[in-house]
C-alpha cells in the first residue's frame, strides 16, 4: 500500500511493501542480499547500518551520488528496512520554501530516514535550514514580521538525511561537509546486469536463458533501470508472438523492434552520430546545432545520450564542440552509413 500525505505536498510516505497494480511487475529488493551489484559500496553501507543498529543510534547522514538509474533510492529504502525505521522520500525541486522543509523536519520521528532526491537542486535558503538540522537537530523558525518578529529554536528528533544527486559539483561545500558518509555508485558490468535480468524474469515468472540475460545486460548502458525497462518490453514482445521462453533469438528480435542495436545505441544516439558524420565529417559540432538537427532539447542530449557515448568511446568533447574519435570514424561509417566494406572494417 502506498500512503500519500497531502497529495499536492512535497512529501510521499512509502510503506515497506508496495502492492498496487502499478508495481505488480517491478521487482523491488528488500534486503542487501537482493540488491545486486555495487559490491564495494554495499559492503561498506552494511557495516555502517549494522553498527548503527547495534548502538541504537540514527545512521549518520549519507550522500549517494552517481548517474541516474543505478539504484540510489532503492539502496536508501533497503537501509530503512534493515534498520526497521520509517522512510520518507521527497525531491529537492519541490521544496521551494523554507516552510516546506520545516514542516517535514518537525514531523520526523526518532531515527527516521529522510531521503531527498536531486539534492543539488535545493534552493539556497532551504539548504541553509538543513545545516543546523543535520548538525544540532534543531531549526530556527521566524514568527511574525517586522520589529515584532521572533526567532524560535525548534528541537527535532534525531534523524538520518540521505541525499541523492547526479551532480555533486552543484552541491555547496558547506552542505557536502555535513554528510558523514559519501559514496559513489558506478555503472554496472554486463554480468551484474545479467543477474538483475534473471532476478526480474524470475519475479515475473518468465523463463529466461542466461545467455539471453547477458545479451540484455550488454545493451542496457550499464544501468539497472534500463534493464528493468527492457526486460518488461521483451516480456511483452515474447507474449504477443507466443514465445514460451526468452532466448537470444527472442531478445535480438525484441531489441531490434525496440530500436536498440548491438552497441546499446538507441535511435537518438544513432541520429546524433549520423549527423556528426554526414554533415560535419566527424566534427567538431556545437551542442546547440546538434539539438536543432535532431529535434531534441540540449538537456536530453547532454544528460542522457552524451555520457553513454563518451563512456563507450564513440564521442569526444573538445573546446570547439562534440566530435567522433578518428579511430572510430571508419567503424561508424560502415555501421551507420554503409560506406566501407566488411573487409576494410576488419582493420579497425
């Protein structure tokens, strides 16, 4: 059951078991053993959680950072379950006023975990309220206006703040230093993603062969969120075409249908690379120009496509713009434009 406190407000209270139809086909890890991948980070957090549980103290404030879709929210929920404490989730962009945050903090119970997503987007005045709340478990509230205004210090229950962000550079220094635990989540290896595929397929009751799971893992851009999305769409494809088991043939057909190629590139990725090749002979080309030619906004290209293309070596950033590495141009000309023979492609 999902209970929402004030549907128009900034906070969503989640019970530890979600049973609505919207979540019926989404596997949600409930303990550290079910949370696959991120082994180093997970092992360190298990130690911190166990020590906190043994002492009966609230877990130290924690900052989780890394690319989107790697499981920061899921990991925070698991910590709350392991500590058997309430879990409250909100998002920084909707905390526009200091009163929004004060209302949340004043209702927090002892040892409760408050999770703030995209914490780098907190307004400056709201962020400053967090300083005394995190260090001294109190907030200063101004009552009244003008000469008659009074400052009242409101005590808070000891709590844990877990902040998640994709851009640590946008978090102010004073806020960063108030987190006692700072951990980075990295992209997953295909083998770890394959285990997640098998885990989700088993949860949905779909027979899936290990080699098919690895194929999905290799094309999921190192991201569990994308794995979960792909396996549900492969499930749909297999069901409509009356396949009783997911093997590599089904996966390849489904991924072709979805527009995901053997390198994990989607339609927008290929459009970006094709424009750079065809219209700018490999680049460089500016972001504004790419956005205009592909019909996508700059933020989508910069935040979604570029990190993956940079990571797999198909794109470079230079002071003059985006360009394709010289050694990758022959491969992409064959792949996207069909301009060299297979014999020539073997040289690259």
